């Protein structure tokens, strides 16, 4: 192949490479201008992203508390993200949060403004477990039982802010309850047999909430909760009995992270179904009621070891029976980032992580000297700084805190909380560095966050070298062709012809130069060959 052909081929490859590698901005899909969520609920709002280049994306929401973002699915060229929160509290209600959603591929970005309104609601009161009761007519001990209630708006049962009702399902037992939740039974009203008692409590509601009924309160200004318990009236009480029990573990020696299940079957001769209280050591872990068979699945967790007991206690309100299992727990160390924690039940827990903003960039060397960075973290950060060609003065790190919404106590999908950064003493919106300052983080270099907004393909402005307003490279949207006059067409044609002629002349000049060099080099090469033959 001739040199001029090689030259032309290389030029063509360069042109094609530049054309193909042109970066296209990711785009956020349609969003609502306002998103409404109710107090005591968790927000889950999903948005689609179009990412033609299939780049690695950085998605987020700013400010990012109490709302966070995460990627939930990917189906090229679309990526779906979720804006989510934990259950929103009373202190977070009655507010409008002005948020900015963003998606960036590191060079280009798209943003959208969104308002998230958290409406206050009236939370229902919660009644604690009402245990079974047995009244022995031969006993002189007076009957006393109290319903314990908690409510975010109205306090507890002693506030006097609740309305209580009580009833016997068969209307055979006259019972009363006062405004403090104390149940009253007259001795002469006792009717031998089994009674199912229902206790309900209603709060006083929340003032000025009428306008929010349609969305959050479903037409209810006041909220109620109910619980039932069994009451047995007997002439002579007979103790309940655990008639059989078993465990999935046949050995007394287990690993701390092993999940072990226990099951009991119980019987009460008086017809009542006893409650079951599950204890690990002296700590109550679970209460079961209303069934003749109960089960506990339990794991002691990492870093736990030594002698431990698990005990099931059944009761009819007066008399008890129990069974106990003893274990020698072998220690299993906790992975880094996991805290020692037991686990009741074996439900699958999905990690859903939300991260706060990055802190200010700190100098790595100085932080290591004062003990802020561990040796391991220092080595990790300095290695990454070296790869980025940052010297010691500019090698920095920043940290953030990430929380798992579901509190799974596992870290399989936990985002990183330590990252290298380019350190500068006075970060600003004009230092040509993407950094954090003034309690916010820039989204791209010197724009977004504490700085002016970044140019995007959805801002209604022709910027970032767009061919038109929000169209043409680097935007995914193609610009609409416009009708032009014949004079404009002739001017464009003339301009294109001039460009083509210039390119042809340039190529011909390059070829001519290359041929001239070849001709000049030929005599010297022939002379060298003659001398060699001599």
C-alpha cells in the first residue's frame, strides 16, 4: 500500500472515531411538578432515564434528606431510578421540599425541579398486647387490667385524650372501661366460661386537617384501633401445658450466625388458648397469641459467643408452663461495617441504601498524621490519587454516611462512603474543580449545587455547543429541519463546494510533497547501492 493511501486511511479513521465518540447527554423522563406523600408513609417515586451511550451514570437528588435516590432497573437505553424515603415523621410533615433531580455521565448532565409535599395526617393510636386472662372464682384477688396506648398526637392512655369502648363478643359479660384504659368487672357479673373481649380506642384527631382528608385521611378526622383478648372465668383454674416441642437444631453447639427454629404445641384444659412469650436469656423477643402452635426462628448474630438460653413461656394469665433450650454459641466475627445484632424470624431483607452528601474534601497526608484516616484507608486513597496523577498536596479524600432504609444489618449492596478527591484550600465555583463547599456539592465542574445551574438539554437555552435550543449534539434530540430560501441554499452550496475544493487541494499538496521527497531520496539510495557493489 502506498504511503499516501495509508495517510488517507488514517485520516478517515480519525474522522470516524471523533464522530462515533461524540458524547450524548442522558435525559430524565417526565416528572410531576408536585409529588404528595403522607406523614408516616414512605415515598417511592420512579423516573425513567434515557441513556443512549450506556455510560456509567451518577444519579441523585439535592438536597438529599429526607429523600434519597437509587437505580432500580436497567434495560438499554433506559435506566429507572427511584426517589425514596423512610417513613416520614411528624416533624417532617406540613412542609414542601424543593428538590433537584439530576443524572450525569461525568461530562454532561440533565436536571429537573420537583416539589415534594409532605402532608400531616392523624396517626392511629396503638394498643399494646392485651394478654389472656383467667379469673378464678375461688381466689379473692381483685381483677385488674389496663389497656396501654401510645399515640403520636394524643400521648398515652393516661392523658385522658382517648375514648375507650369494650365489649364481650357474646354479650354475656358486662364490662366497662374508663377514659384511662382501666377495665372494670363487678364480681357478681362474672359468668363462668370463655369470653372474647374487644377493646377499642379512638383519638381526638388533629386540628386543621379537614382540607387534607381527600388525599391522606380518607374522610376520617379521628382514628381508632382495636384489640381482643380471651378471658376465662373458672371455679378452679387448671394450668396450661406445653404438650410437645422441637427444634431444628439437634446439637447444643451452634454458630452465632446460624438460624435456629423452635416450635411448641400447647393446651389449656379450661378452653382458653394460652399466650406464648419467647425469651432469649432475660430479653423478651416475641409474643404469640390465638394459636395452639407457636414458632420462633432466631439467630444470635456475629460476634456473639458463650452459653445462652432460649425459653418459651405459656400462660393463661394466672398459671404458666415453660420449656428451655441451652446452647453453646461459637463466635463468628462481624464483617467490616456490620454491627453485632440478633435476628428474629427469617424474612428476606432487601437492602435499600440512601446516602447523604459528601463532606468537604480533606488533605490525605495531614489527616493521616492526626489519625483521622486509618492506615488501610490512607493507602487506598493515596493509590487512587497516584492513578489520577495528583501529587501529595492535592491528594484528598471525602466521606459520606449511607443508611439502609430496611435496617437489614448486611452490607452486600452498600455504596462506598470514602472517595478520593482533588484537594484545594479554598474550594469555590471558579476553581475548575468539581468539589463540595457551602454545605452543597457541585454536580459538574463549577456548576450545580452551590454554584449556578449546569447547562442541560432541557433548560430551554442554546448552550453547550448545541446546534439549536436543546437539540443536536450533545443532546439526543435532533433539530427540526427549517425551510430555507433559494438564495440561502445557493450560499450553503457555494460554501460546501469551497470546503471540498480546499480539502482536495490540501490532499493533492500532501501527495505532491510526499512524491517530491521520494524523488529526492532516490539518487542517494542508488549511489549508496553502487558503492556497496564496488
